[in-house]
C-alpha cells in the first residue's frame, strides 16, 4: 500500500525551482554581437569609468558590478551580467542592450570585468 505522501522526482524539481525563484534576481544578462564587441566603447571596462567621471557620478563606482563571459555564437559573442546600477548607467550612456534574462548571481565561469564583486 502506497503512502499518501509519496513524492516523485517532479515534485522535488518543482520545489527546488520555487526556492530558486524566491531569490532576488540581482543581475541582468546582456548579449553583445561580434559587431558590438568590435566597437571599443561597447566594453564597460573602457567606457563606463570615463562616462561616470564626465557625468559627476563617480559615487556609483562602489555599487556597479559587471561580470563577463565568452558567448557561443556571433550574435552572443560576449555575455555581460550587470547589476541594476550598471544596467541603468549603461542605458543612460545610450546603449541599447539585448537583454536575455535575469539571474541571482553570475555563473562561476564569468569574470569580474568592471566594478565591485558580487556580495550577498
């Protein structure tokens, strides 16, 4: 006789997925194409610092966090993981990022490319 509280692997998967969505989504994933990467001003590590200086927003340097990772196609050759402050500044700079989704934190293989490291 089976117990009334029998759980399946699908039940476990749903429960884990629910726990994951409870975490704040701190980073937005942005894809850059080959053509975008060819333009140096599309590299946050090169263009964001001077923009913050020129716009008198250097106080934000301690709250910006951008991680980068190599992509797998010409349309997504570089993936950036930007926290909310970084994404807001990026768009303020006139960039039109291709947004791919949000994540609680960047993947472990992504490297810090500008700003401060992720912290909880």
